[in-house]
C-alpha cells in the first residue's frame, strides 16, 4: 500500500560563510492516513526544520541537499513552486506554536479565513464564508457567527489557537503538521486543543505530525514516535513501546526527566551536558559525550539506525544489543 | 452605520475628544480646507478673472485703515486684486500642491519601501542606493534646473498652466525616500513575524502577502509622517515660489503672494505680504499640531501610559 507521506534519507543543510551545516542528517519515516506521529527532541534537534522541509519551505540559507519527500506519490522537493503552493495549505496544513503571532493583527478572522479558501478553491466569497463558518463550528468555537467578524486581539489565546486549527482545516487537508501547537498555552487549554486535534484526525481521517519537546503530550495522543538528536533519529517505534520501555540512553534520559516519575520534593533527573552546537557535532555517535554507557566504538563510528526487537522499533546505538 | 459606531468607540476618537489641541487644530484645518475647496463660492472676487481687476484699486489698505475701502476687507495687492480673495485662491493652490506632492511621495515611497524591504537582496541594495542619491540632491537645485528647462522647452506662457503639476512632481520626487525608508524599516520588522510565515504555509503568493498582510501592518508610521510631509511640502512650495521658481503671479500660491508683497513692504504696503504670511504660518502650525497628536495616539509606547 502507498503511504500518505514517505520521507526517505532527507538531508537539510544550511550554507554558512565558508562551509555548510547539516541540520538534518538522513532521516526516514512513513506516515499513513489517520496515523498520528510524534517527533520529539530538544531544541535544535531539527524537529521544526523537518516540518518545514516536508512542505519545502526552508528559508535561505537552508536547502534540502539530499533525499526525497513523497506525498501521495508526488515528490514534493522536486515540484515547481507554483504546484507546491497548490499543495501547501491545501493538502498539507501547518499549525504553529504561538497563536498570538500566527494571525495577522490587522485583518478580521473572516478576511483571513476567506482568503485561505479562495487561494485554493474555486468558490465564491459567500461560499468561502460558509466553509469558514462551518470549520469554526467544527473546532467548537462558541458563537462563531459573532467571532468570525472579530479581530484576533478580541479572542483569548485558546480561542485563537482554535481559530488557527480551523484555518488549517479549511481545505480538508490530508496531513497536518503541528509544530509545538500547545507550547504557548496553559495546561487546561493544552489538553483541550490536543483532544480537538485527536478528534479531528479520527473524524477526518487525517495524518498528523506532532512536533514537540513534551513527551507527556506525545504519549497521550500519538501512535508512533520518533526521537531526534542533533539532526538524526536515535530511536523510533510505536509510542507505547518507546515510552514504556525506552532503549536508547537519550530517550531514557528524556523520560526520566519527566516530573511525574520521581517522588515529590526530590530533584528532577536531567541529562548532563547540552545539545552540541550543529557546527561542531562530536565524531561518532553525537550523543556519546553525554551518555553514561558509551564505549570506545561510540567515539569512532556513527551508529546506524537499525531494527531492534518487535513493534517496528528502530534504534541507533552501539551499546544496546 | 456600523463602522461609525466602531469609530465612535475607538481609542482614536476617545483621545481626540479629550485633547483640546487636537479638536482645535482639526477644526481649524477643516475650515481652511473647506474654504479652499469652495473658493469660487466663498471668495468675494474671482481673482483669476482679469475683468474684475482694476489697477486703480492697487495697494488699497485694509478696510479699518485710513484710505481703506469697505469692498476690500484686507486691502488689495499691487495689481488691484482683493487680497482676501487672492489668499483664498492661494491657499487652494498651496494645499493642492502640498497634498498632491505628498500623495506622489507616498505612492512611490511605499512601493519602493515595500519591494526592497520584503524582497531584499540585490533589489533592496539597488533601490536604497537610488533613494540615497535622490536624498543627496537638494530639491532646490532640482527645481531650478527643471523649471529652467521647462520654461525653455514649453515657453513661459505654457509654464503658468503647467506649474501646479510640475511643482507636485518636483516636490514629490525629492521627498519619496523618506517614505521608502520608513516603510522599509517597518517591513523588515514585520516580514519575519509568524503570521507572514503562516501565510506562506497556507500557500498564498508573495505579492498577496506583501500587499494584504505586510503593508497594512506598516501603515501607522506612514500616516504619521504624512501629516508632517504635507506641512513640509506646503513650505517647500512657498520657498520655491518665494524664490520665483514656483507659481506665477497670475495664479499665486501663498508663497508667491508673500514674495509679491515683499517688494513693497518698505513702501508701506505691509499687508500684501503680512496676511498671506500669517495664513501660511497658521496653516503649517495647525497641520503640525494635528500630526503631533496623531503620533502620540499611534505610538503604542505612549498608548496605555
């Protein structure tokens, strides 16, 4: 069966003054319709760049240097800009971190939504308005008839993120990429937005890529998870197995760092050291300076991502057999 | 009706109501603008109609002075035109040139600023260097040069007819870099905001993003400098006319009137230059006061004090 999205050996580089910096170093994964995938990692691991690479919108000086992004059989990174724009926002939508910033402050919600519909579909303004209103109802906005005529600053943060989700849904996309959609919101609103995304994915049969650093959120809603470190996948597999039985020392560290695991009052576990600067990634396994089980091979050879055990688990570590 | 209600409840109107200077300058400016628009109706005489002018009335002092006449309240100028009517027509010419020049500046400047700010790169460097060059040439030199060439090419007679558009172009073209720089600076601030990124992700093309999303967010400073630019353009025109490079004496602007009267100031006919001078100063003052208030209202740092 053909996958909805297939990323093969994707590599993204950023041109610097003299040389290049590799932000994403050969990652591969697949996603099917209705499937929920989480991408986790620290800041700078390349999660957001992966999201932008999928819709071929990496801003200069970055570029996709190798690999393929196949979406419904089309190779997105080879598509001319004109055709790409027809897919972007239409078949693939993206939701950003901060709803305070993603809505244009000087345009009403109606204007912004109608514009999006008109950019992709051949309908009249009145029809576009009806579609917009319908989507606002779908994301459970109270009195949408009133809200649609308002400006973004007249809505609360949670409300705005709902509107952003509604805008992402306008053209019935097959895939939504949510880049830390709840980071800027408080916990109760977070849960609401997550439930909403989950519900919509089920009812509309959409694929969802959830990019976040919050393992708790990932374990709640996703089916598959990818753990990234310094531009590489270090562990992937079904969310349940990875979260309950993490194998890679980095994943283990991330899970141990969650507050729920330790007794109240004691210090949180943390992974020693910092994520390496991308200009200066350690030789061998990028994680070895921070790893507590690293051996000699780790400093010399880059571990390959290979299948380990059942449940599609993939792992890139020399020390775990 | 709905937008009127929205305006009535806006912060703009609220702060306007509470600021006596704003109310005064706005109403004074409105009166001046209305008078100048309705000049043919309001003015006692049509000063463009040669038949109404009698040279025997020349240099009549204002009505309250000895030798003054009831029919010429502010007296007459050296050609026997009613000074009040001439000033009203002059105000009309001054405002027309001022507003026209600012519109030209704004259109050119906003376009250049938006393109160079949003697209960046080589185009940005090129357009901004042109702006620098334009800025480094004093407009007086351009004006002397252009009007000399113009008078040679079209003859002095045609010059009188075409002086208004010519002055609009000279003043407009000399000041557009101010708009270009203001707009470019705020475009640079806006273009990396997430809503622009979001618009790109939605699949909207870059011209639409530029025009619909970025431009409206950069217009506040444009509005504020526009008021000051109108005042400056009116003064530039007055300066040019005073130097004899502006409006001809048959169709005088306020500046041209001041110049015409200036030659007779020591022969006792002070009113020919005094009243237009006062009117010009008042006009500029009122525009600047209004601009000052606008700047305060639109400055978010002062906004919620």
